[in-house]
């Protein structure tokens, strides 16, 4: 199956609009990019887009939440599911930066970790 | 007569700028110093910026705001730098007398050998836009909403329109969406976004949030809570074009329409303020025109990267330390001015006869593609930086090498040149 | 049964309530808004007019001059800001000079002192920023400025100290005389009183017409304003008027008691009494008219824009006294400008009328107002130091733009008629009035209100009922568990 996608490169302020030709999900060609970085990004974005998720989770006995992030990017398609799982998490003090708040979020193999101390 | 405390150095503000300045001064041997921070914790605005993307230049990795701040807080703690939180500075005088108040210490007057101003910036509110309509609830600056969501744990609304496509607005579009709100649109007055492409893609496009360029909010509706807004297209003069109105039913309007250095204390100290940057005019040492008063970070000029804030503030800390030790003599300076296509070069003055690298920072007045920033002294080109693109959304930096600085024999101008 | 119900807690209703609280009566004030001063009293020019522009012989003329003379002492007693800054009415042509002559004569007839016409040279020496086009001006040394809503708050507090009950969010829908007392239908149920005083502002005609055969004709006249951030040096020390028009006193440029600069108002007749939105046309018109007075005017430092409604009665004068053809009912209606200036005198006049008619007796003890402490921002350093030693929360600055402390915000909520909303805190303390417009302090103010009122954060309103700020915790928004 042939597919054409227009994506914006995020590597620099140029923001090249790139035209990506895909066949059965594989990148056939990339045009519109100014440099090599655009092409690499287009491949990544069209085959396996990933995103860091940053959010906050509830803290027991406190209205103030705790900020967290996925340790590494997770598949873009899993973002909302990840948020849903995080909304069910409540942590108790003390928490240190980098402590795991939720293991293997949405089966991605990626842990969610605290991004600040909560002592 | 009230008793005065004596400090070699007082740093006003414990955000990334103040922390970096304090660390630099401490490393230069200044021990009798204090950082005054008005919030309960140091870290400044980074505390509420829970997204990642900070620190790539400085640490070579992408950190979230709280993580970036924590590195400086940890370093300051390790060194033993006193950070006095919950403390508001009421006044800084030209003679470097700092008056502050806090619950714990009451009113304190500190005679400071040097002062570093690092108060950061604030958001432009609705009033500054002059948008007509009712004064209902539901209109927040993006940063206020960010504080409610990320620090307080509350949602300010469910159906949201964002005015302004600066990075804070874009980040909040995603943040509100992930938190279950419906973001209907992001509206931008200019024909281009001032936000990073990465944020346009990952905060708007990822969630199918439309971006309306060359549009603005022309009416705010709702008697109690916001019920809707009217958005119109604007012409090249940025005035609304009659007949182009669109209506959005929403309960929340977030404003991300610019940041202003918070210079009330600076003004009170009789420091000359640049009408272009809205920050102090400084020498290459970050010293203002009032001896011993330095400024760095967003209070000096609004940065887009905290890494540059830290870098600038380290320099301010070192310079303030030199001043305290009497190693920063008053020097003759050359003036640095904005040429064509350039807005707000910092520093505005360079000392004559030094041989140190000086980094000129400014914002291009518009988008320039395949262009150069050209630095001239007495009409002679002394530096040039080429790039595929310069945009107002990204601070441009042109370094002047030490030997070039040593050779300065007159006023300097920075201008943009297209082509070549 | 309540002895007296006062409808409306604007500056006039509050002035009446305070005067009536001198007598042995059980008094309630019913206010449809969520706070005192929610109508015209919160959004006007804040000028205590000298009294030259009302037609001699009218109630407007009499009560304006009387009221203005009461201001300095009353503001001192109640701790309300007031400054006799003087005013100038500018003439831009010889026609205008004729108008000034007329105003001068009117002023003299009304008993206004120290009025005189000054020529260009003197004008420019008094106010160097005034336009070169101004040929002469009427100098009005007795004109003053105050903070209209703070006046209303102080009057309400003082009335409450003397036993008056204030009931907010209570709108009187209908009223009828039931043989020997009044029956009032409100949105919160039916209530009764032996006597009623109608001070309902733009709503006064509706209530009046229900009980009187002689109808009132009140037009809702909207005035839009810009307010500019306090400059280092005020452009004008005096209130700068242009020659009045049929629609009002014209557009002014005035300093406020808090050091801001006020531009406006427009004058637009409306159908909807609550339509307090600003419009692009209105805002543009202000700027254009102000340029005439102040060529260098710029709204670059505007803190906000707002509009207020004034109630204009077709007869052109205040309507004050017993309601014609009704039992024990009195009223103060059509109190457009100079209503604020006249308010103290209106309160006194109505109270004396009611007392004489009903043979009321004064209380043995009329309590003094609870002192309103000087704002932290206006204290000397020594005073600030002492204030924090006395109450450490005085050292916690919540609003950085206007330098308002936590102790002041808590005190404002604990006043006899205390703040119940973010706007209520703002008008009582100035927290959020500054250039950031509450961007930094509003989250803290919401928290403090939540603590003081014992309500969850999500129930705290900006102002009116329904002006919510937060719709839930983030966990609720995600359908997760309660945080």
C-alpha cells in the first residue's frame, strides 16, 4: 500500500516541510528536507514515532502533586493510555528524584520516574 | 535607626539565574553572600515546567524543569550557599541597600557589596492586550494555568483556546489535552509561531489542535465564567479584518502573549532600562550603569533556553565576585547598537582594552532565511555568523573572539544581511 | 419582623445603612450581587466632584456640594483613601470658554468655593503635560479623588459593626405593601419588613414602578475605562476634564488615589443593565478623546480595561425621598454622577427623613468603625518592621506588584463584611490589581480564601456565583481517584 505523509522537521527552526513516501509502512523516499537530519527524523517519525511523557501524579495526604516522566520515550500511540495509568497512581512520601513511580507503563517496558524530591 | 546587615553579595531571586550566579561567586571565594527567594523553594519558574527539553546545551541531556533546577540547588547546597526562601525584596537602592521581608526574619536591611538582580520575568496579562469584552473568570495566563495544574493539582477548565503560540502556550495546549481537557485551537497574531517547531509538532499536531496564524481574539464573552470567544483574522497591520470572525464555545482562554522582564526593583535602583529589551543596560560583565549592581537571566532579557540563562548568570556571578574584591575597575566602554533587522543586543556596552570573548545576544526583528548577522566596528566588519534561518523566536548569539574584542576602537553595530 | 430592609449595597445603600444604624432598628441589606459595590460603585471615575456642573436648585447640586464637604472627614474616620487633588476643565476653543463661564457661574450659585478661570500660561505651569491646544481652563481646587468601592466597603463594615446584616446574592424580584408591612419576594424566598429603602441602582426603577403610580425612566448608561499602571511620575496631578456634553462630564484623564492613571469614561445608552463588556469602538474612542487632553497618551502600560453602568433618570435629577403613593418606602434612585460625591449626604438626608417620619430613636451607643490599618505598602520601614513583629504573616508578600501581604488578605476576608471571592480580596487589598493582574498571586489568594472560608478550592469564585476558577482536581479530570 502506498502512502504519502507531510511532516515538519523538528530539528531546527527551519522546520522543513517534508514529503514522505511510504510503501507498506516502509519509507521509500523523503523530499523537502534541507539536511540529513531531516531524513533521519522522517524515518523515525513515520515508522516508530516515540514521545517522552511528562505528567504529575497524586500524593497521599497532600493536594500538591508530584512531577514524573517516562524514563525514556514511549510509543506515541501509548500516550493517552499512559496518562490513564498515571491518573490511578498515588504516591506516599518520601519520594526521591529518579525513584520509580510506576513500572513498565502500559507494557512498554519503560518505567515512570519522579522528577523531583518529595520529602 | 534600624540595624543593617552586611553582605558582600546579595542575589535577588533563586531561580536558575540566581542559583548560577551564586555558585559562580562562591567558587570565586565570596562566602558572605545570600540568595533571597520569594517562593517557598528555590528553582523559580522551572519548578512548574515539568516537561522535558531543558539542559541539552549545558548537560548534554534533556531534563525536565524540576530536574534542571535540582542540579543547581544540589550544587548550591553542597557548597553551603545560604538560600533564604519565603523572602520578598521590597527595594534595592542605588547604594546597594537591599530591603526585604519574610515571616521568619521580619524586615531586614542589608548593605551589600554587590547586588545581582535575577528576578526573572512575568507574563503579559489580558489588560496589556486591550482585548475588549467582559471580565468573566476563565481567562488565565498560560503560566498561571500551568501553576494550577502542575504545582497545585487543579484544572482551570475543560474547553480551552490558547492565544499566542509561544512555547508556554504550546506546552500548555498539550498539558491540558493530556489532562483530559479539549483544546479547540491555538491562535497566533503573527504570521509565524514564535515557538519551537518541536513544540508545534509535539504539542499541537500530535493532538490535532489547529493553529490559526495571523488571527487574534477579538471578543471575550460570558457574564460569570467565560462562555465563548470570537477570533478574527488580522491583516498585515495586525488589525482584525471585519467579517472574518469565528466563534468558539469555550470555558477557558489561556494567554501566552509574551514575557516581560520584571524590573520594578531595577528601576527603583535608578538603573537605566533599555526600552527594547525592557531589561537593564549592561556592560559585557553584566554590570548595569549603577556600580556593583549586576543583572542576568530573564530579568535582563527574555531568553528561550535556560542553558543560556545559566551561562549568562555564571558570568554575572564571576564579575560580581571581582567587583567585591576590587578587581573590576571602572572602564571606558564602546556602545553596541541594534542595526537593521536586529532587536535588543545584549550587552549594550563592551569595556575597552579587555581581551576576553564577548557573546552578543539579540533577537532578529523578523524571519531571515539564508542570512548573516554581521558585526561592525567603525564600519569595518569584525564578525559574521551565517545561518540557514534566523527567527524572532530564537535568540541569536554571535561570539566576538578575544582578539577582536581587544581591537575594538569604536562603537559596534549588529545588523542582519540576507544572502551571502 | 425586620424593621428595615435596604435594597442594594452600593455606595449609596451602604451610606444609608450606616446612617440608619444609628437608630434602634433591626436592619438588613439585600444585595443581588455577590459583594458590596458590585454595580456602578465598583466601576466609576472615583471623583469627588466639587459641584459646579449640576444645575442650581437641583438635588444633584445640593447633595453634591454637601457630600463633597463631608468626604475628607468621613474618609479619615473610615480609613478610606481620599485626596483633594483639584480639577481642571479644559477649553479648546472660544465656544468652550463660554461653557467654562457658565460652569463657573453655576459653581458659584451652588456654593463651590475657590473656582476661577485660568489662562493657558498658568494652565501649562500647573500641568505641563496638557495639550498645547487647550486655551484656558476652569480651576477647581476643591475637587477630590477617592476609591469608590473602598468607600462602600468601609461604610458597610461600619454599618455591620452597628448591627446591620448584609445578605448577598439576594435579588428582590417583587415587593408589595401588605396593610402594615412590606412583603418582598427574593430569589432566596419571601421576607418581610416594616420599612423599605430602595437603593437598587439600575434596578431601582423596576422596584419603584411596582409600588408607585408615578413611574421612573432610568436609562443604563455605560462608561468604559482604561486603567494604566502607576507611572513613576503622574502625568497630571489634577483630574483633567473636558467640557461636559449632554451625555455626561466627558472623557477625563485622572490620577487615582492609588497612583494609577484612569482614562474614560465613554457614555453609551444600553438596553441591558448588566452589559458591562468593553468594546473596541469604546476603547478606541477613549484613546482618541484623551489625546485631546494629553497628546502623549499611550495605553501601552494599560493594566486593564473595564466598564460600569450609571443609572440616568429621564428627569435629570436624583430621585430621593418617600416613594410617591407607597406606604413606608423611601428611595434613592437615578444616582448617576455625582452620585459617589453625594452619597454621604444622601445617606444623611434619607436617614433624617425616615427618622422624622417614623419618630425613630437613636441608639445609646453608636460604635466607632473598626480601624482600617494602613496598607503595608504605604507604611514606613519602621512601621513595616513593627507590623511584621506583631503579625509575622505581614512579612509574607502575596501580591508582588502592589505589595500586599498575607496578613492583609486574611484581614480583608475577616472584616465585618469580608471578602468572599478573588475580586472581593482584590478590591479590598489591591492584591491582583497590578500589572500582572493576579497572574502570580491568584493561586495563593484562592488557597487563602479556601482556608479562611472553609471551602474547597474548586468552590472559590472569581466574583459572581458561577464565575468559578477551577473545575476539579487533575485526578478528577482524568476520571481517576480523588487526589
